[in-house]
C-alpha cells in the first residue's frame, strides 16, 4: 500500500512539474497575447527588473542629496540637485554608478520584457520602465535623452496611471534645459487635469513655482509654493518650501510675511531638518532693528542657541550672526570675539569664512589699523570667488592699503632701531637684558608644553602598541561627538590632522603623534644629522660604535652646572648678539632717518587724501616736523598741515599759514596763500599744468631742458601723485640721451618705487615686453631700405660746425631729384649727429659721400659714416656707434623661401638680346656718371622731365622723406592732456 502511494505521489509530482514547466515555457514568450503571458511578464518586470532598478535609483538620489550643500546665501532651489556646468560627451563615464545601474535595469526591462504585438504594448509595466529610464537619465544630467524617454511614455501610453507623474518629470527636464515658459504652459494645463489633490498635485505646484522663480515672476511663485506646502506629505519638503517662501518674501520686500514664513519653519521643531531651523533664526535676525529692537531678548535667544547641543554643527553660523549683532551695536571687541569664534570652527562654507574675514577687516579699517586690516582682506580674497564683483571691490580696497602697510612698517621698524641707537651703552644693555629675560620665560614655557605633549604622545604610543581599544567602541564612529570619535592614539584637544583608523593605529609609522615624538627624541639625542653613511660620526671623523657610546656616557656624566653654563651661552640669550646688529656708521643711521621721515610724509598724505583720516594725517605730519626732516619735506608738510587744520582746527590753520608766509615768502605755497584768488593761482602753478608744459618741451626735442627740469620738479613735488609722471618722463628722456641700459635702469626705478600708480604699471609693462625686444636688435638684422650719412658734431654754435651745416643744407637743396633732407639729432649728452636722410642705396650714399669730399663747392673734410636707417635706429637706441664701426661679419637677412624652379635648357642669347643688354649698360653708365657730379643748371630741365618717373620708381616709404621718427618705445605712455582729466 505504501509503495503504491509513494509511486502515485512521485507520478503526480512529475506530471505537475511537467505542467508547470510547459506553462512557464508558454508564459515566457513575449510574442503571444495570452493572459498567462501578460501576467507573467508584468509580474517579472515589476518585482524583478524594475524593483532592482528603483532600489538603485533611490540609492543614487539619496547620495545626491547627501552630497548637495545648500547655499543659504542665495535663494534655495525647489529641488536639491546640483547641475554640473561641464559638458558631458557620449563616451564619458557616468557620475553615479547607481543611476547607471537603474538605467541598465530599465533598458533590460524594455528590451527583454516588452510585448509589442500588432503595434500595441501588452505589458502594463512598460510605462514605468520608460519612466525609470527617464529619471535615471535626468539625475545623470543627460536631459535630452531623459526628455525622449518621458515623451515616449506620453506618446505610447496616454492611458497610463503614471501619466501625471511623467508630465511633471518632463517639465522638470524642460526647466533644466531653460525652457521655463514652455514648462509653465504645460504645468498650468496639467493642474487643470489633476482631479485629486495629493502628492502629485503638490509636486506639480512646486515644479511650477520653480518655473515662475526662474522667470522672475515671484508673486505667481508665492501662490504655488503655498499650495505645494499644503498638500505635500513630506515634512522635509514642507520645511524647505516654507523657507523658500520666506526668501521670496524677502526679495519682494515683504518683511512681515517673510518673518512669519521663517517662524513657521522654526515651529516645526524636530519635524524640520535642523539646517532649516537654524537658518530661519538667522534670517529673522537680519530683520532685527539694532536701535529699537529688544537687545536683551535677542542676546538671550542666541545664548540658548549656542548652548543647545543639537546646534553644534551650526555654531559657525550662529557665532557669525551674534558677531553681526554686536557689530551693529558698534561693540567691536565682542564682534571680534564672535567672528574669531566662528573662524576657529573652520566652516566648510567658504563664503561664511570670507564674511568673517571681511567684517574683521572692516572693523580694523574703521579704527584706522590699516596694516591689520590688510591682512584680513588678504584672507578674504583667498576665500572669495575671483569672478565675483565683491572680490574685485575688496581687491581694489586692498591695493589702496599697499602703501599704508609698506610705510607703516618702515616707520615702526626705523623708529625702534633709532630709539635703540639713541640710548646709552648701559641703556641698550639693560633693554636687551629685560628682553632676554622675557624670552627665556617664553622659551621655558614652550619647552615645558612640548615636553608634556611628548610625554602624552609616548604614553599613548605605548598604549597603542598594546592594542588598547577605544574608550567607547559604540560611539567611536559618531562624527557628531568630537571626544568620542577621537582616535585612541591622539592626545586630548590636539588637532593633528587626519586620524588613523583603529586597524592601522597600532603601526608606529601610521600614527603622526608617535612619529613626531620619535623625531624630537632623535634630535634631542643626536642633533641635526645629514642622511648619509656613518651618520653617528661627527665632523666626518671615523669612530667605532664603542667610541661613540663612550662619548655619550661621558656627556651624560657631566656636571649639571657645566651643562647649564654651556646652555646659557646661546647667542640669542646674550645682549651682545642684538647690540652687534645695530647700525654704527653715521651714514647708515642717516639713511634710516631719511627713510623714516619719508615714510611719515607719505603716511600723512595717504591718510589725508585717500582715507580722509585728518587727525591721523595731522599726527604723522606733526611727528615728521618734530623729527627735523630734510628741507625738501618741510614746506610741503607745513602746507598739507595747513589744509588739514582748515578742516579740524581753524586757529591752527591761521598759525600755520603765517608760519609758511613768514619763513618761505618766495615759495609757490606762499604765493598761493597770499593770492586773492588762491584757486586760480594754484591752478596756474598746479603740478598738472607744469607737467603739461614739460611734456610739450619733450615733444619738441628739448631733452636737456626736460632732464634738468624734471629732476628739480621731482624734488619740488616730493610725496605728491604727480611725481610718478615726472619720473616716467625722466626715464624716457634718459633713454634718449644715455641709451638702452640707462633707460632700463630708470624704468626699473619707476616700477619699483611707484608700483601702484599707472606710471609704475606702464614701466613694468615696458620692462616685460619692449625692453627684451629692443635688446634683441642686431646690426644688419633687417634688409636696408634707406641709407644715411652722419657727421659727428659736439658744439652746434662752433663756426666750423655752422659751415658744415650750411654745406649740407645747400647740397640737399640742390638734389631735388632725390628729395634729400638733413637734421641735427642728439646722440648723447655731449655729442650730436648731422644726418643726411633719404638716400635709396648704399652705392648712392657712397657716391654722395665722394661728391661732398671732392667737389669744389663742398670740400667737406670732416669724417663721415655711411649707415642704413635700420642700423642708425639701433645706434640711437643702444648708443653703440663704436660697436658699429668695428669690423664684423656681414649678416645677410634671411632670404624669402624661393619658389621651386623647373630646370630648362639654356638658350643662347640672340643678337636682339645682346643689343638690349648693351643699351641697358649704357643707361646705367650714364646714371652713374650723373650721380658722380653735383647737379648743374643744364640738368634742371632734364630733371624736371624725369621727376615724375623717378617718383613712381621710388618706394612709397621714400616719398615725403624727413628725419626719422623717434622710436615709440621711448615715448611717454600717456599725454598730459589725458592726465589733466584725472582728479
């Protein structure tokens, strides 16, 4: 019986398995439109392929949200997603593997489970597969393919139960592609179609609100945000929508409504993410009225926020806001305290750090502590984006402080040195002994702290070697608790950088604390040793290990008093070490005094002109006059003090005016003060007018006068902004008179001494670009186009020189065919050149030279030099005529690349060709004979006939030939007419 029953069960199991197998085989087919096929494919698609795809998508979205950092300095977007500005190419790798996996699953479902029979999809899960495909592409920021997937669902599955969700995703994609107006139109139509006010309705309104915000239609966005807040089921979304609503009200200027919106976020308490609650408090604080508001309530509120443990990740923002409160109350000390507290927390928000540094800089700037303000502005610029306007504004403000920082440092340093020099020998020794005593106390304290740290490190290092477990393994990975998450090897309250993991902490070299301790112990025992063989041996002596160990034993057994004596002779602990560094020569001391006085003068002008700190400027100038400065600084300082006193103390202004008039009655300042119309007098004698007149002389070529007057004017206007213009004009003049090397030195002086002026920047530009080009110029480096004949002259008023000039003048006047000209050019401070210009060739120049020497009407005996115009330019720039006259290999200019020549058979010239060649030879002979003699009256008619022909033959640059233009590299960067427009 049992055997029959067993056989029956076995048979039934076989038949049942066979039937199931057959059914599955039938159901697996995607080509048959049967109920079994549809249900099987739908079931497999939903709970297998799409399930894993949706799981991957959710993980990717969660990672995306965790990586996203809200920028609360700007209005938040509805969706927490950062769109990369980099263009993705088709072959580029995916940014998130989860989205790639989701896309693979969606693609697999579409390719393997689709039942497209007779043009109609029979698998009801295909719409969700395409929706998943579009979402994966959307989050992967491939918006065009995502839009294709969403449009496919709308086209193929209009009756899908996911149709509303697909339409929302399509419009989100349109917005990412900046089609906001189209999104608004489609979403408005969608909202009319939605019958149930559920999460889909909330998402549609939120998406439409973002489209309105993108189009700057903020009023319309407010209504949609309220609807989205009302119908969303997510507390996180409610908090975010309410916070954005408050920001929109802020933009609209509706402060009361924004305050209510932020308060609704605060009232959510733990239902809202903490970041929104803290930022809502901060946004409300921005509306606080520092004059009429309840300051006690404000302080109490933020005191509670600072003490709340839940707010620890946001203490940087809270401290910053408290600092802003005290800053608004003009309580600088408390403001600095909380700004620094915010900075110590090392916030990840770069703009928060920049704001802290900027506000601290402004505090020091307002208190006229400009060097300190400059340091904080430097830190601000590091944190700010260089492309922003704020960065450019602060950079400009920082550049204005450059001179203040420079001259304050010079004044303080030189003052301290001069004060020490003025002390007696005993006074200096006593001063440095007091300083050394303080230094020893500070060093002993630092040594004790270092020893304590080393002992802690050694103790913890030993414990790590014994594999001591953390104090609380349960909380060791909690990032919110700094003490519990601290590595067991690191000592308390020490910021030692990245912590080693527990697995690697047992290895000595993985622990930076124990490594640092080992290094200190090595230095303490061995000192600084080079990495080489036999490093234990000192001074390169070859000693055995035993000898070295014996020496160590002897060193350890030394008398403690002897050790103390050896330690006490460190140079920095002796007064002689510092006294020896003080200047002793009177020349050095005078130089320090001169630099100190000039720094005081510059500071007085800067505080007066740039920062309007009149009292500070008066203090600097008064101190300068007490220091008995050089004469050139006295009168300008007194005049600027007079102008300052007119603003802050009228009685002092009258006294200073009388002092200037009585002591310096002939000065420009006295004339201005005595004039009935001081403004007109000042204008007529203003530095700008004087510079304009001097520049006109420069353009006329009166270089000696320009050089002499510019030096005097630089002394006269010392400390004023116009000095940089005179310095640059002087540099150009020096370049023309003394050559390229002196020009380079003069430009370098301007660039170094006036780096923030436009002239200093122009000089820097010339040094960087023009000077290297001029230095590369070489003789015969370019093909000659024109030639010159030059004569050296020293005194233009000498009778012989006048005779020579008259002869050259007569010769050039008679040579009407070639239009020759002459000029007297300055070469150096002592020499000039009499130059004949406009000669077309070297042969012609030599012929002219022969005529001037041999022909009876001229008989010029002075030596002459034939030189091309290109080489003459180099001689004038570099002042190297002697180098030109030295024998040198001729440098042929680089020939043009010849066109390929096709070889042909030589042809013998026929009789006609020979006749043509003889005729050309006779013409050349006549021309040469004609050029060897001066023009006569018989030739004038012939010259008139051929004049037009010669004009056409002559190169265009030889027409209207005159003396060569000055090289543009020696011209001032700007004309005075442009400069007088500047204030």
